[in-house]
C-alpha cells in the first residue's frame, strides 16, 4: 500500500484540493481516502484500475463531508468589503456560471467529466487521462473539442 500511496497520493490530493479549495481539508480527505482504501483493498478486483478506484473513494469522501457539514456560504462582515460588494454583480456572475454549467451538462458524459475535472481541480491532462484509463493526448483532445462546443453554445445562447 505504501507504493500505491507514493504513486497516487499527489494526484488524489490535487483532485481534492480542486474540489475543496482548502489545503487542510484536502489533506484530511486524502488520509480518509487512503484509510478507506486500506480497509477495502481486498475488494478491489482489477488492480490495474487502482487510480479510478481511489478517485471514486476521494469523491465519495468529499460528498460525505459536504453532507455532514451542510456548508453555507457566508459573506464576511468587513466594512470595506461590504462597500465593494455588489449584489447585482453576484447575481450576474451566478447567472453566467449557471448558464455555463447548464451547457456543460448537455455535453456527452466523457466530455462533461473531463471539462469538470479540469475546471474544478488542479489535475493535469496526464492525470485526468490516467484516472479515466486513457493517455494525456486523448484527454487534451476531448477537452479541446468540448471547449469549442461550449464556446459555440454560449455564443448562440
């Protein structure tokens, strides 16, 4: 298991950091991921898919964390920030994000997965390819094609 940790921990950590945007939480979830992997290693049937398996465990640990914490976004009560904060800008930004994610959800499943992994994590195309059992150029190609499609969709409305 030490070899597996040495080989994959940085990839899983980057993935978790992209999800959490928090180093401490990412480290905690990484440890939980590998702890769970150790406990259930005997259930893994295809040892060549260890990275996919770890990726799924990490994603589930993140989901469990969110369910437990029921995170609510809070705006700090810093006077300077309140003066600069514009509710209209926030709504506009949320509308743009919502529109983007609506368009992403219309992509085929593999394109959607790659786009979301790239924009929500700090994973490289090589790491994304490894997680999905493909190579770096495949991941780049799918991402590039999906990006073009998204841009066209966003322009057309």
